[in-house]
C-alpha cells in the first residue's frame, strides 16, 4: 500500500466523480514503486494546475507521482467503461492500468482530472500487470505536448517517473508511471458500459454529470440530452478537422478512446504522417486499415453513432422511434460540421482570410497533388508559405514531377490577390499555422530507445524542445524538420505499449 505518513498537500482536490458517481468505479490503490526517480516534470502544466512544488525535493515528487505516496485529498479509483474495439463490442474494459487520483480546479477555473497510467493492476486489468514501460510513457508525454503546442485539444502529461522495476513485454523493459491531466476521462465507452447492462438510470446520471461538468448552459433544458449529443458531435468534428490538417493518426480510435470532452486521449500507436496518403496506417494492430489516416473522420462519426444509441432512452423515454429520429438528425449534422471546420482551418493554412465558393476545390486539388507525388505533408504546407512569398524552389524540390503544380500555384496566388491583402501578409499568416517541427517518427523512436535502453534523455529533450515551438524555425534544428527516408517510413510500425 502507498505510504500515508505525512501526506503532501499539493493542491485542494474536489473529487466529484468519486462523490457523485458511486457504482461507476472501483476504489483501488496504486502499487508502490521500488525505486522511483523523476524522469520529467511539466513545469508549465503544474503552474496551470496551481501545484506548488518548489519546496518538494525531486525524490519526493517521484514518490508521489509513482503512487508510492499519495497527496492529501487524493481518492484513487479505476473507472468502469466498455467499448467497441476495431468494431467489436467488449462490454467490460475499464481502467486496467490507470487510476484517477482526483480532480482540481486550475488557475483558470477549469476542473481537471489528475490520473496515473501504469501504476499497477486494478479490478479491470483482465490478467494484465497494469504497468507501463518508459518508452510508451515518454511517447505520451512528448506527443501530448506537441499536440498542445499545435493548439489541438489534448490530455497532457504532468510527470513521467521511472519505477526502478522491469516490465515484461516482448522483452524486459524499464517501468514507469505517467501522470495524465484531462478535462475528464469520460469516454463514449463509459456510457456504453451502463447502456449494455440496460441501466438507463445510470446512463442518465452520467449524462447529467457530464452536462454539469462540461455543458452547464444546458442545465434545466427539456432537450438537454439531445443538446449534449449535439455538443459532443460539434467538438469531435472540430477535433478531427485539426487532426487531419496536421497529419495526425491516432491509430486506435476505439469508442473507449474517444473522450466526450473533445480532447485527444490515449496516445498508444499514434504517429504523424510523412508522405501524404489517405491510406496511411502505422499501427501494428490495425491490420485492415480501419483507423487509417483518411478514415478517421468517418470512424469518429461511427463512434458518435454508438454514443447516440446510449442516449435514446434519455432523449425520448416514450417512443424509441422519435428518439431515433431526433438523434439521427443530430448525427446527420456531423459530416457538414466536419467539412465546415476543415474548410475554415484549411483556408487559414492556405493564407486565405475570407471564404470563397471555390476554396474546397482549391484545397482538395492541392492534396491530390501531394498524394500523386508522395510529398511530405508537413514540409509541403510549410514551404507553400515561402512559395507564396516568391521562392518556389524549396517546394518544387519535394515533387517528383508535376506539371499541375505551377497552374495550381497560380490559382492560389490569384485567390490571395482577390482578397486585396499583401502577399507577404498571407505568407506570414501561413507560417503561423503550418508547423515546421512535428514529432517525426524516426526521431521519436531514437529518443525513446535512448531513454529506455541507455537512460539517456538528451534526444528526448531536444525533440521536445523543438515540437513545443512548432511554428518557429530555428537555426541548428534543421534535422528536426527533415523526414525519414521513404524506406524507413514504408516499414514503420507503432505499438500500443500495453
């Protein structure tokens, strides 16, 4: 059991999930670590949360954020949820290696979950050890911070702590615990868990909790459950548009990995696309390409339909037909909402400030060019800004041979000129939204291998520093912007890390 002697009061916990949702979780204590050591601490996030750790030694922080000690007010619990995994429904999943420590109100008045990942087995572990290795923990730390720097809603890592133990996967690996911060950890699968058991009252209780926590403006409305569904649909449409426009591939978009808060959650076999192709898949377990890059918007819609199914008794308890009709009407808004979010954001990436009827065709023709020529997605967008400013050679070097590129660039220039703004202003605005640095897959693997195999975090720190300022091109960091060799990317696979 974790030590309870002289508990540290890091922050004032206010644990509404534990207090209000009895029967939605199992209380559980983390396993104490053998020899906890702080790998990395997220100082900026700690400041957001109002955590005052200045007087706490790193060794004590490691003990606290490995689960060896518990801060005052923490109520560790494993949340229950179900989920569709690659299309097949599992009625009981739950936190098999995660524990919600509790909730805090941050400096901006937002309620945030603080949770462990890799802290040992729970009632939902299904025979697993509940542990995590250094590599997957640091991957989630890195990718979460990169997504945050890109302005994409995401869970974030507060701490990564080595446990001093070994975990067995394909081979023996050094163990670690991640501390994750989220707006909440409520998933589509959380609703599915109770709906699958026919427990409509618990589904209602959970929906009421989500409304109070995430959509308080809906309180008291007679149509609040339908309105909650619409709010989740809107958030997911915008989130998926943002994923697609940075080339992010989640890799395992199961319903238990979709948060109703609209944050990106669960960075397992995730990766960033290099050469543009809608069919890109990196996840070793996605053998049929269900969660390929280009299918992600469709899969999000599928997941939202599963959520809507759990809401039917809440939307209209008297008539399933009426409930289905109302929920379907909301779900049918999703493709339009996604396209609108995508088009609004892609205009900005193209340096455009006002809408025009031909913008969707302009953007999609650009993607066709990238696909046909197997052009690096991130570099193409970044160098497009330089081309608009008058230097097209760096962009042209990315293309094998494309007679269509020059006419397309002329279309873009004419479109920018129609707005009456200086070309230089358009180029500057493009550089503000088209990153030069992303977590390049080969660099991620180098950084994680160095940390895991050699205890060397220098490559990790260098990459983290680059991606935390993704739009600011800096001398000496050119290798962080360079893609891997095509032969490397063709064979690259990611793994869940469980």
